[in-house]
C-alpha cells in the first residue's frame, strides 16, 4: 500500500505549501548578511513564552478530566501541583520543583487511588 494511495491533489498541495512555508520561515535569517536582533518589546514578550506554554499544557491537565472541571479536592494532581508551586516559590529550582511535586503526587495517586 502506497502512502499516496487515496490522497487527493489538494492534500498534497497543502503539504507541499506548508513544507515550503516552514523551510522559508526557518531559514529566513540565513538570507540576510546583516546582524539581526529582535526589538526590545519582542524580547520582553518572549520572556513570558515559557510560563505561557507551561500554563497552556499543565493547567488543563491539573484542573480538568475528560473535558470537565474537577469538582472534588481529593485529586493527586492538585496536591502535586500545589506542592510543586510552593517549592518553586520557596527555592526557585525547577528540578527540585519537579521532584517535590512528583513525591507529593505519586503516593496519593498510587496508594490512595486519588
């Protein structure tokens, strides 16, 4: 069975166009012979990108289950997130935050079934 079997021309055209746009945008900076720097406002904005990505990935996992908000406080994810947040604000150490959060989460989840 071929990869292209059952694929119409529009799908292939979209894949080719997206590939071209991706290559162009990722190599755009190599085309310029001058040094290029982001404006100050963009550099300040990019400082918030990691926390925004973390919030977008982690918060729905902690606060929701199967598309519904959790209504029960007895959930190991909440406890792990709370412990992790407290440790991070106390020590500002990402590795320690992950370890502490998992040490709070795993016993509650595995032993108590939360």
